[in-house]
């Protein structure tokens, strides 16, 4: 792993807080400390996928001041990762990536978008698998591969959402994963995991996992095998339980996975407001042996009413009651201990099964493990790289203070809110940034925009593109100083 230096002063800071994580067998691991990493993430797509492409020169990681505002809020929440669904590789993301890096927050990035030609389609996927599409996905890799806090790329999101789509999509989805992994191997200075985010459609969920994690001819280095498997699941609602929610079924089903498994979306919003009672289970002893954390859906309030914050047109933010409930759940847990679990010896974990039709249980799910060959022109792109490839680098941030007003639902305002740059080899944990409010919000305060109903587990949300589309304890735990003040 490369060593990144850091200047930790607030002025003219070039901060490289996070260690670049690795996948070791079925876990995320910090190679510097040889400890496991649990994802404590939030889905981050202000405006949703419907807003992507409507404004020239804008995507979720292109505006410095917005990223400062949101990184500070997420740092206060206790998050250590964001998932971003739609990105423009032609824009500069240096400032935003540097801000989230300084905040100790990793980025899990989808390489696709909802625009035509920028995703693999669920229907007739062979019509969308061509060189120009792959060139665009490789450009996303180029734009983000140099940032140390780029944790992973998703080659697809809920591309298969029913039995019908599972008949034709799997070989093409696996081919896209292969192509991205080969591009990363050829052009990135470090390995960056590539995986798939699945809809929680139970009759095809475990078939999807087995299809993507298996290896041809017993070759454990098969590049078409995913490096990670994630699922978007909303089965735990309100005051549910480990068994009532079916989490026990998921743990049992994914036991023996050869790759890390985690929730790429969770957080049922019916009943509202959300109490996030699943959080202690996700990071508790019943699950952490199999799962590697999860990503809450979602940061920004939209028409689907899953948001943790309300954002006004002037950029000001109001934190919802859901935000405070989630923050309180995180605060109950000892993340220093959770993130200090020793990693197992490399090679001691479960081996990937050999690809075989016997792995598949659903009659409509593909048992064809012969993948499509590269489309014309794609081989040259993988070998030579994207033409006029974008590039990224960590840059100096002169001021980490938030420019926008951020308030609690009761109207009290967070004062002097700023990103707190973390030391080298550190990532964010709850308590690393304790914001100060003009007045403490009432525990019973509810957001102006309440939540109404939750989608079925298989329903797509507006943040993600339906077509195809890590804590390592700090080197010195004393670095996480709790700032004096009134915590929100």
C-alpha cells in the first residue's frame, strides 16, 4: 500500500486521512493494521438520478462548497462511506474527493448512469454492450482511481429485478465486471474492488450471488468473478427483529461467501419516522461474521421521503428526525471495538465455488456461464486506456468551514460547522466531529417533510440508476479527540 503524507493544519491542508483498503477473502481489510473494516455508509445523490445530466458541469462530487457542507454533516452523523450513483467522468472531482478523504469518508461509486448509452439495459442487454459504453465506464475508473478513499466500483445496480431479467442479463453483467476489473488491473496503481449491487428479490438473490462469485475451471483468480456482493434490502421495518425481518435468512444464506457481503441500501421508511432499530443488529455479533456493514438510503430528502436531510434551493440544510435517530443508534455502539476485529490470515477464508448449473435453483435464472466476447474496439481501450482520460488527485483545501446554514428541525443552528481533517491512516467514527448547536433539538422533533410509505424490497429508488447500471482503527486512536461543546 502506498504511503500518503498529510499536513493537518486547517489552512492550506493537503490531507490524506484514509488508508486504502483491500479485499482479503470475504472481508474488507486495512493492510496497515490488519483489521477488518465495517462500512457505515449513506447513499449520496442530491437531486436523485432524475437530476443527473440536467445541469452542465454538475454532479454530486463537483461542487466544493456543497461537498464541504455534506462531508461535515456526514462526519457529525458518524458515517465512514458514501455511495454515489451517477457521476460525470469529464468533471473535476479533486476538491470533493479531497474533502471526503480529509473527513475520513470512503466513496463507493456506480460506474453507470440513467442516460442512454451509459448503462447495460435489463432488456436485450446485448444491444447495450458495446465499446462506447465500456469506454464511458472506464472513464469513471480513470477519474477516481487515484483517490485513496475510492473504496469500490459497482458494475451494476439492480439490473436484475425479477425472474425475467435474470434469464439474459447475468452473462453480460459478469462480462462488464470482467472488463472493468481488467481495466483496473491494467491502469490503476492499486487494486480497487469491483462488485454488484443486487435487488433483494429473494427467489433469485442467492442465485445472483452464486452466479457472480463462482469461478470458471476452479480458477480463484477468475477476473469475471465479483470482488464484493451487495444488496439493497428494506425487510427490517420499524421495531422488527433479527428473525421477523428475515435478516437471519440472509446471514444463513450468505454464510460461506468468498467475497465481502454488505447492504448497499437499507432503511425501510414505513412506519415513519424511522428509528433504525436494525443498526445494532447489522453491527452486532449475529451479523458481522458474514456482513461488512451497510449503507443507509439516503442522504437527501426527495419525493420518496427517505432523506436524512432537507436541502433548500439556497443550499441551506435542515436535519430531519431520521438523522438524529440514526446518529443516536450509531452513538450506542462501540465502533472503536467494532472496527478493531483482527483480519483472518489471507487464504484462510471460504473459496469461491466452481461455476456449475447446480448452483442455480430458479428455473428462469441463467445457467449459461459462457460470457460474451469483448465488443469490437474494447480490447484496444483496455490495453491502451481511455482516450483523453480524466485524472484525479488529492489537492489542498484552504478552508474546511461550511458556508451554508445547517439547522436542526427545531430551528436551532449548528455554529462554526466544519470538516475536521483526520490524521493519516484514520477514517471517521461517531464522535470525531461533535457539532455545536445554538440550542439542543427536542428528541421528539420531527422534520418538516415527514415520511409516508416504504417501497417493496425490489422497488428502485430515485437515487440509483436501475439499469446496470473500509475502520480500520487509526494508527493512534487518541487522534479521535472529542471536541468540547454541545452535541446535536
